[in-house]
């Protein structure tokens, strides 16, 4: 059940106070997919229109919004934002650097990628060092800051669209349903089919599922034909490639 946005709280308070101190263009940055074991990590940065512009009704943390409401807000944000940027980090890149480092780098790149001027950046949860502008991390920032909430919507909707497309390419995993997060149905699919190229091998559950799947394939080969074992003694990458086909 989706939470109801609290319209009594003014999400624009932080931006307004920063503008009073001379920081006219305030960017919000947030990510989606950090905790997923499959699919990309997506970071977004958004600078909302300056004072006096129309506000986005119902804007809040993307996780508290229904899919339909998120989609509508996503369209409004892209239409009315002063500037926005999106960075996509593949599962392979997440594995290569680690999810936390990949997340920080993506947030930096998103803010740096904004086409318009940026005077200050607000990030969800924690401060991000290495920004080109002053920055402040805010606990539950996507529920107390309009620009961070807007970034969370852009990041999540962008990633959801990508996961739906991956669901068409890898139907066995039903990515369009769980978006690559660890759910019961996703765990069952991992055990039955093994990981695919979109899974993050740095995640323990993916490694365990790969081991279980490989063991089941070896056991099956021995039961069907003792001589068939040699077909399964090839490198794991080859076996994974066969699963993807």
C-alpha cells in the first residue's frame, strides 16, 4: 500500500532558505536501484524552477507514490525543471567498483551533468564528497526537499522503464514485476535458471544462487548420463552464456 503524501509539509522550505543566502540554483540528487541484485543503478539530479514558478502538487519520496502518480509527476518534472540529468551505472560497473562507490560516483556525475547553473546540491541520506558545489546530505531528503524528491522520481521511473525492457529480454526472471530487487519470486527464478548478465555478482544471494544452479546442473547430468559430465566442466562464463540464450 502506498503512503499518502503529507501536503501539510512545505517541501520547498530548504530551497527557499538557501536562495535567501544567495544559492539561487539548488540541485537535488538521488538514486534508484542501490539495493537491487539485478539491473542498473540510476542516479538523477534535478534543479526545479526558481521562486514564483508553479509547484508540483503531490511531490514526495517516489517510494510513497503509486506507479501512476509517479509517471505523471515524472512527466511534469521533465517538462518544468530548470535542468535535470540522469546517470545509468550497469550491473557490471556496480560489481567492478562496489555498490557504494558506484552510487557516490553516479550522484557526482548527475550533478556535474546538469546543463544549467548549480550553486548548491542536496542529496538524500548522506553528503557526497567531491561535488563541484557545496553540498548537504539530508536524512529522508526525498520526503523533506522538493528537488531531492523530484530527483528520486526521475531516477526511479527511469530505472523502472529500463527494468521493464529487461523483463522482455529476460522473461524467466520477471524483472518488470520486482525491478531486480530481492523478492521471493526473484529468488526462486535465480535458483531455477541461475544468474543472467544483468545480475550483480557482488551480491551474496546471486553468488549462492549461481552455486546452487551449477550444482543442480551437474547433478542432473550425472543422473542422465555419466559421460555427460564433461559437457558441464567448462568455465562458468560459458554455462552462464547458455542460460542467457
